[in-house]
C-alpha cells in the first residue's frame, strides 16, 4: 500500500543575504530557498541539541560520575 507523505506548507519570507553569496549560488545552480531551508533546519536542530544538553546537564554529569566511581553497569556481561 502506498502512503503519501503530506507536503509541508511553504511560506514566502523576505530576507537579506550577502549579494556575493547570491551571485555564487546562482552561478552554481543552487536552489537558494532549499539551501536556506536546510540551513535553518540545521540551526534549529543544533539549538535544540544545545538546549537539551543544558537542560539535562546535571543528570548527564551525575551519570558520568557514577560510571567514573563504579564502572559501567553490567560491564561483566559485555562480549567485547
């Protein structure tokens, strides 16, 4: 059975981009809207990761400290 993937809605926005970048992108045949979208998606992902690490910093540090003191849980069962 074929499942269709819903298309995301696109919205026009105004933005300012360095004119040299625009010229170079056009010369290389780069779709600037898609490239900008990919860059924004990466920036969002990076920021979400950064915030997650900050929000979970205490738990991560606690877990790392436990492993430093006690070793890995179930390490005796590892096959490598």
